[in-house]
C-alpha cells in the first residue's frame, strides 16, 4: 500500500459546516428533541447550579468522589461543561432559544463565580477554597477546567456569544501563570487528563499559540522525575503511596509519555491523554509523540480492544488489565472510554488520512460508543458488555454522570469526525447522508453525500465549487470491504493506483457538477478472535459494515448460548427493522440446544439440538425494545457432542 | 429402585474406629506431618493465644471482621476450635506428645478465661466485654462456641482428656440457661450457624439430651416473627435495616426453616444450618425437617452446584446468586462451602443409606473440598474456580483462616464419613483402603477394605467377627457407574434384587472369613451441563469415578480454551502420575487451535487447528506442580469454523 509523508496537518471540519441526515441525523434529532434539555434538567436536579450560584450558601462538604450519591462532587464543572457543549452542538442543528437562555444563565453564574485572578472551579471556590491546587493527582481540578473550555468553544461556535469563551480564556491565562517551569510556578499536571485537548481547541478557536504551549508543557512534564504527585503529596502532608489505585499507571503518569509503550490504567484518562499528545504531534509536527502514539495504538488495537471498540474491561480501575483479558459479560467497556477512543482516532488522522485509525474510529463510534445512548435519546449505558444475562438496562441517570453528555456531545458533533481538511485535501473518514462545506485552496466547496450507509454501501458525492480548483478528495476504503468500486463522473477509477494508507485519493481539478460514486459492499462477515482471547474461543461474531451484531432474547428467546452458527453467514437474509430506526437485521440459519433437557444439572448425554433461524441485530441498538439476554460472541462449529 | 422407610438412625463411625490408607491415608499423613502443627503455628503468629491469655492485657480493639488484617478478630475462637479438632484427629492417627502439650496449654488458657457463669469467648470477654449477646446476627458469638465444642469433642475422643469437654459443657449449660422461651431468656440464634451441629455432637458424646433440645430450639426459632435480629438491633440502638448484606437470606433467617424452599445466602452458613436440621431430623425422626431438607437438597443439586461440588459462586455474599449462575473463572466456591456440603450430605445419610446424598458427598469431597489443600499439606485454596488464567495459587495462610482447618479436619476425620452404622446395618458410603471396627448386634465386627479406589474400582472386603451375627452391609453403587458387579464369598449377587436407594444391601449372617468383591468400573466419562448454565454451553468436562478432571498448562501449555474434544473419551489412555501421588491421568486425543495466528486481534478466518493429545489430571490435584492456566470445561465438538 502506498503511504504519504506525515508532515501534513488535517483539522476536523467545524461542526456547523456539516449538515447531518440518515442514521446520525436521527440520533441528532433525538438529542435535539430530548437529550440536550434532559442533561441540563438532570444537572439542575443534582444541585449543580446551586453549587455555582454565589447568591446561595456553599453547597457544603460532602464525601468527595466516593461513594456516589446526591452530594456535591468535585467534577460537577465537567458535567456542566459537557452538557453546555452538547447543547451548543444541538443549537447548530436546531435553534432553541429557551435552551440557549438556560445556558446563558449558567454562564452568568460562572462569570460571577470566577475569581479575580481568573480561577474557576465550583468545588475549590465554594466547598474547599483552601485546597486549591493541593492535590492535582486526585482532585480533577484541571479536568474540570478542560471541560469548561470545550463547552465554551462549542458554545461560541454555535451562538457567536463570547462570554464563556472570555471567561475560560481568562482562566487559561491564569493557568499559564500558575503552571510552568519558572520560579514559583507549579510543574504539575492533572491526574485525569482532559485539559490538554481542551487547550488545543482553545488555541485553534482563538488563534492563541500560548494555549498550545501550556498543553505541550502538561504533556512534556507528565511522568517525569522527581514525580510531581509524590512531591505534591509530601508537601500536602499526605502519604504519597497511600491512594486508591496505588499506581501512577492509573493516570498514565508512571513514565514520561514518549517512553510509554503499553496502554494502561484508567481507560478514559488514557484516551484523553493520547488525544492531547496527538494534537500536539499535529500542531508541532512532533514525530517523537507520533512514534509513541503509534506504539500505543498498536498495543490497544491488537491486544486490548473488544470487537465493539469497547476498552477497559475492569470495573476495579475503570480501565485496562492484562493483554487479551476481554471478558464479555463482566466487561466494563465504559461508554466514555469508547467515546475517548473515537476522539483519539480522530486526532491520529491529524497528520493525514489513514484507515488504520479511521476504521477503528468507525468501529468504536458505531458500537461501543453509540450503544451508550438509547434510540430515543432518553437513557444511557455506562457499561457496555458483550453478553448479558438480562440484568443490564440503560438507566435514566447515574451518580457519576460522565457518559450521558459524552456520548451526546460526540453524536451531536459527528460532522467534524466525518470530514477533515488540510490546505489542499479533503478527507472523508466516515460515510453518512450529509452536506459538508469547505474552504480549500481559496475556493468554497460543497460536498453533498447521498447514501443509506451504514445500511447500504452505495455512496454518491455531488461536488459544488464557486470556481474550479485543484485539490484532493480522499475517501476511506475500509479494510473490511471486499470489491469496492469507485467512479468519478461515471469513469471507473483503478483503486489500487490511487489508494494511499487505505484512502482513495483523487487529486484533480474539481468543478461544480462533478460526481463521485463509491460502492462499498456490505456483505455480512463472521469474525473470530485471536486464540489468546480465551473468552471468545470457539465463538464467532457477526459484523456488517462497521456494525457489530448481537442476538437478543426479544427476537430469539432465552438461552442464547445454545445457539451455534453451523454454516457461517453464507445463507443470511436481511430484514429492515422499523422499530429499530430502519436498522438492518441479519437472519441466519443456526443450530440450537433444545430446552427439554430435564432437571439434572449435569449428565453424560449432550443437549439435543434443533435447526433454527436466528435474528441478529446491530449491537448499538440492543436493549431498545425489552430487557433480556444479549450475546455478541455466539458459538461456532457443527456439533457439541464430544 | 427399591426404597426403605426413613425411620432408621445411622450415626457416623467414630474417627478412631477407622484406620485409613490409600489416597486419604496419604492426605492424613500430610496433615500429621505438617498441617496440624502449622495450623497451631499460624494461630500463634496471628496472636490468637495472646487473645485468650488472661495473664496478658486485652488484645484491644480493632476493626471487627472487615477489613481482614493482623488484628484481633471476633471469630478467632472458631479458628482455634477447628485447629484443636484437626490436631485431635491427627493424634488418632499418630501420637505427637509435643503437639498434644501445645493443645493442653491452649485448653488451660480457655479454662482460666472462662467466666464464672460458664461464658467463654475471647472477643467478648477480652475486647468488648460489655457487648455480650448484643448482636447475634453479626458477631459470630455462638458460632465460636460451636467450634470450641467440636474441638472439645474430638480432643476428648482422641486423648480421653475431659478438660476442654468439661469447659464447653459448662458453657453449653450456661447457653441452656441463656437461650429459650422462658422469662428473661433470649429467643435468639446465631447469624452464622454452627452451634446447632456442635450441640448434637456434644449430646452424642455426653449422652445428654439437653444439648439436643437447645439445638432444636435454635432450629425451630430461626426466621420466626417477630424477628429476633430486628428486635435485637432496635434494643441495641442500631438500625435493623442497615447491615452489610441487607437481607436475612444471607443467614437463612428470612423464613422459619421448615418453610425454606430455596438455598440462599452465605454458602457455609447454609450448609451448617442444614447439618443441624438433618441431625435433629435424625435424632427426633422429624419428617417435617426431612421434607424441607429434601427440597433444599434438590434445589442445590439441580440448580446451584458446580460439577466439582463447589457451591456459592459469588464473592459478594460468599454465597448463592441466581439459579444456573455458575461462572467458572470467577467462581468463589469456597473450600469451606464444599466441606460444609460434605457435612450436610453425610448427615442426610443419618436416616438411612441413599446414594442421592452419598454420590454428591463423594463428588464434593474429592473435588471442591479436597482441592483446598495442597498435596504436601502446606498450602490452601480459599476459592476453587473451574477455570484459571494462571492467577490462582494456593496460599500459605489467609487473614480469615476458616478454610485451612476446615478441610484439614474433614480429611483427618474421613473415616467417619466412609462408614456409618445403625442397630443392624453397616453402611459403606465411600470407598478407600481402610480397616473399620464396628459394634453391631452385640458383636465386634471388623471390615478390612482392600482397594486402590479411586484409581481402580476393584474393592474387596474381608469380614472378621467375634461371633456369627446377622446384620446388613450396605454398599453404595454410584449412579455414575455402569456394569458394577458384586460377589459374596465368590458368588455373584444380582444387584437389581438387593439394591435399595442405590445401595446393595446384603442382609445375612456374617462370620469371620466372609469376603465381598465389589467391582466398580471407572470408565472415563464426558459430562455436559444443563443448557441453562450459559457458562458451560458447548463444553464438556471429564470425570472418572468421583473425580472431576481438568487440563493444566504445566502439562499442555497455555491456551487451554483452544482445546476441543473431538472424539469424546473413547480413545482415552491412562497414565499414573508419580509426582501427583499416583493419580491417574487421562490422555485424550483432541484438536487444538494453532498459536500462529499473528498479531491481529480479530479476523474473518478462524484459527487453524492441529491434532494433539491432551492430558487431563484430577481437579483436586491441580496447582500442585507449577502455577498456570487451568480449565475444567473444555470445548466440545468437531470444528469451530462457522
């Protein structure tokens, strides 16, 4: 396969530059209809506005972080920040003056609360003012700042209103004074990464490089010796060894980031760190960071990722364990972690299109991430197991409500993950019915994408330009697709000759009326796991396009582990499911263990089997009808009688 | 199958009446060599003797029960009681004046510590003297009494020394005054059952029915309303609803015991309760208890038991969860719980031989229980999973050291589980090289059992009597055995005509020189689990005789889930393993996934397979060579490519 030099700089298309229809359009409609407002409602119910309302008394203390409960929490600013961000994206799609007014009110509160020096944090201004910057390791202080910045950037882009952007810029200016290698400055960084990627967004929207520099400082300092968290603990009179996770791997601060080779610790923290590293790699063309990230990427993708793009199997550290340890029923695979993987993958595309990242971005987006939000936008998964005995069901809210706004802000801003642009190239990373507007080579270009992807692989692009301009359009050719065809203005393109890093790159003069036809066959395929994944041995999982499939009790009855795929997917038929947003189901002939086994728990005769047709539905759409058993990895093979 | 009326009363043969050789002899040798002394050493190291030494200051408080640690614990008396019991049984087998002197010293301390009223408890005399009888639900107070009683009975039988027996009798007399339905008495019972079965032992050894009455009181009161634990909590100023497990099911006190239909809660507690119930059913010929026990037995055996006789899958309550919830790798299946199941099964035989109980007793004994002790008697499993990724290994000791003395006292007293006797019948429940002495029908009878069981199914009995006497000998014919043959003095007995409840009952005049030949073919067999056990779907487990088999990495390399039994057990060959105490290994042709899969985590091509011979070893003997992967339920079937 051809490759390109990696000194290019691709940046995501701003969210307002893309109109979304199709599957993602439906999800965005649900967010506009329901989720965005609900996020604010739930933040209010939890007491988050009281926490930042300086006209009210301090919300008071409160057990920090654990146990969850209706108590003020150190990371509430982050929930508000992500909720504001979601609302902002929803306003791009659909005006909602009432919702906008509610956010303006929150912004006013933050304005009033902000310290004269620029500092802004509900917990450390209102609950424990004497504890500012005393425990970067555990206190989520810069993490909260990061989410407020992200919210501010999105809200500015959505509404043109600068107030929150100005507030967080003042805060960031204060951070620049506070953190650094100079006399009296703190050489620290946050135990929960997030501020890094937020500062890059702030730099991009304000054009202020100083925020990039602070981000790079946090990245460069992380994990260096003498260890900041250790010295900080001693200064604070705490035992540096006595903390919940007892390892700096938990916060990826066990080594300088360029020396890290293994994806470890808390999954969301890891993803957010890698996002910041990738952004800095792009902005500074920093090959040392890119090299570390490529090693970490391989480590994650080849040893630690569920087929769904779920990551972080363990609840104990909300994160990574041993290689190939991917239990299905007890999978933690937090929605936020898959969202974070999408974020990271998207940023790995900053130095040029490469399906090595984009294929995984799509896989994590459609499966491990999108499963976190119900079709109606009203309920949420925190954990995303690949098997359920029927005891998993999306909930209305969570005491640690990180996932709801995280999946909502991702889906509401999906346009910026679909399209990216450099000086002379448009990259189409994800497909879906949409219109995208670009400024490239001095021209205004519009791509109108017509498709029913991911349910159908026929994709057409109509190009409109204000003048004929030379640039490249790079279209991802998924690695899983066989028999892809590409035509420009009706003329077949030899894919092999134009494909670079898995993208068909059409570099030519483009003019209005040009048309691209891309056809990506979506044949169902049976996947197998590396034998080192003991949990999936002898099992197979179905995919079609980017979508992982599963069986649910609501279609197939209980006893899903009694299903055996005896003839693969060769005789699959498809059906459109009206009650699942037009999703395509796969009906597959299979063998099933008969239920009439009798009372014995064990016996020497294997279960009798019968032929059956089993219905597979897209994994992200499970638990949208009735709760019950669910299974991704079904048994493969012909007979189970030894 | 013929059945007998259940108004008979069988009692286990006293431990000193049986000499043990063969496999159990080896285990007892290890206990005499090592375990018995080690138990005392570890109790001393933990500080248990300081806790009862009244010449020393109170050991002081201390977080009760949780978290475990090197702190005084409420249930230390029970650890000492079980250790004394183990030492006592070891002294039957082999005199050890030094060990006996150490126990005498402990007994002297208990004698000095005992309150004038008879009360005896290290924690509530030395640490929290004002808390006596304030929280029967959580404080293990009567549980500790029970284990001291069991230790006293065993030590008296072993040495003839009455001191500890007198101490605990005084304590039991005090309990009779304290507990009851009279004015000023407590109508309570212990949250952790144990005192019940201990009182039966005390009654049997002393001939004092009053101890049976107290046991029956505890059984009858349990779970009645108004609920003792609720009233006690209110009296004590505690919120009755606020306790760790938040359900009286945890302690099987959610209903009167005769109304209980489902095995619930903490597994060891459940087993010990059922033991007490079964003893009372035997002693009082109480059909209402027997009926409840039979329902509970079915519930456990048909819905909640691992193939190994492990019970209680969950760590969260150390107990039972949902029906058919039997995860293999995360199985709790505490050694103590399987020991408790052996205890219960043994007592279900009190009303007559029945293989319905004895088969399970043997299965739990050989597998889930015996796996708890290493072959050298030096290390212990607390949990007994049926699959390991290599991260399970027996430990030297445990902060909650209930399992080590529990499995040790069971194995050291195994003779009393092998043989039982009524007025006119000897029952042989378990087979193994041994000599047993009976008083029956006024005669002294000796059975000399010659066999290499469980490795070989040929079993011979030489009968010696001091005079010709009529009685029955009932020999268990395991349900799993095909083609069993039985001869008396060379003459073949028609099994169908003499088998009652799964026992061949030979009722005749017995005289010295009589000889019985029983042959139980031990063909390896492949077992399958009820399809409702989702964890075992498409899998098979091998057994031979009572022994469950497993594969270990030390014999087969890693990747045990890559093994598929393709032709069952028909081509099995056997090998004797010198390094595993002469255990018989099964070498079985199988197919294995090849390791040369490459780097990808997932792909559309199934793993290639190769033919291999796989070695299965007895499950209880796993982790006696080197730590590593282990698996009981291997994949069954021919191909895994869908």
